[in-house]
C-alpha cells in the first residue's frame, strides 16, 4: 500500500548490458510529442543568483468534477495496472482507454495535455491537478486513477526492475543531498540519460510537499537552449564522449549507451538531448567538451521556470523537449519526522507507436 501523507488517512486501508554503438532510431510516436553528484560551485552560485522565471499557471490542468466522479465510478471495476515486460499490459490499457472514450471531459483533458507537451515551440511539460482524486478516493484508488489518466497519454513503464510501477521518492537525510531522494539541489537532467531508449515522459506525483515550503520544481526547454549555443559547442556536444552513472536492472529502455552524444541528428520529437548536469563533477575541467556542457547548462538555467508542487500535483515532462530538477528543500529537515517529509511518486511513460 502506498505511504499515507501526514495529516491524511487512506480510505482503503548488477548485470550490465553495454553498447558502444549509437542508439537505434526510435519509431515515430504519437501521444505526448510523440550515480548522482553535485554540480561545481560556480554553477550552484549561478543557480542562486540567476534571474529565474517563476512559471505562470498556464501549464496547470485541473480535473473537472464530472471527470473525477466518472473515474470514481469506474475505478472499482477496472483491472489492476498489471505489467508485461515492464509495460502496462495491452488488455489492461484497453480497459483504461474505454473510460476515456466514455467521457467528453477526459478527451478535453487529453487534448490540453497534448497541446502543452507536443508543441515543439512550447515548454514540454504540464501539471495535472490530481489532489481531488486522492482526497475523494484515497491513496490506493487515487494512485490507480492516476495510472488510468496517464495511460491515455502513453504506456505506463516500470523502468527500474527493483521498484513497483510507481517508485516512491522520499527524503533521505543520510545520502548525498543532490540525489533525487536527497534534500539538496537536484540539477537539471533527463531521466535514464545513458540508455539507448530513455523514457519518452517522466512523471512525478506529489503525495506530500516539503513542510518547510521549499523544494521548488525546476524545468527548462532543451531545444531552445541548444539553438542558442555556438556552432562549436553544438559540434562538441554531438560527439559520443559523455558518460553518466551506472546501468543495471532496467527494463524497456534499451541497452546501455556509453559513451553517448548529448545532441543527435534526429527530429526533436524522436531524438533526445541527453543532458544531465550530474555528470559535470566527473568531467575534466580542461576538456573543451566540459566547457560545452557548462555552456548548455548556463542556457538552461537562464530560462528555467520554477514552481512548487502541492498535494496531488502531477507533473508530466516530455523528455524530448524538457529537462527537470529540484531546488533544495527547506532548512532543518532533521527536525521534520521522516513520515512528514517530502514524498513523490515517480513513473515513466513510453509513447505509443504511430498508427499505420
């Protein structure tokens, strides 16, 4: 059973696979646009002093009350989100899609998501406000309902073999603060960057915000940042010389891609800008490739947006267009009981193949 956020009560109770070759060309898609470490001191300072955009609410998508009621009635009889090879089973996805087909409001929500996530000139992310669902139906059924909604946008994917479909990301004060479950600054990145087929979409559902009121989410549009780089920097980023983290116990993301190129020559809706600032501490400062990565990070930070996720806010990030990260949580986290600290659930989506 998912962990219950403080103040709320649920109503129901390393084998390696390496590849030195470039990644295969992914299939064209429809739908939504188809080792961690600290950053160097100068980048941390730049993050704190840069003039950052506080995002407006145009990226938020509330669920209509009629859709919440429709999901509540349907959820009892729908099958559990069972998986096959890490992906939501096809027969289960068909049952979930039937709920969408029966609801005009669901179709409006899906179209709005596609508008925000598919547009190559947009920001590549959206936040669905799922708090009413979690409040009305509890965490178990609310999580299932969130899975149903996400299945309308892509195929739910459990990339990490050792975790369930929804991976809990709590707050652990005993690990490197820069990690996803740490309390410090988590720099901009795409997830599973060192795979031949990273997830098309990364999803984070906020179950419990930081009680200290911090830990803003940060996002930035990748393609516009790349366009602002010099030709020399783009050429360096297109060379397959970059590495990040380990690769093991993963499903549905292809093989390990190491070393990898950050920029590929594929169409934006198909290819990836394989950026993660987490690899910078391990790079040689004298190497011009390191300077090129710093240049891209500066462009991303200059245009990043920041906002807080509240209870039930679910951010969907199109990894073909957008990077994400997190600012540091509020101070004195050691004074916050573990069961009250920030908690997110993470899931990935694989875009559906284009219709023939």
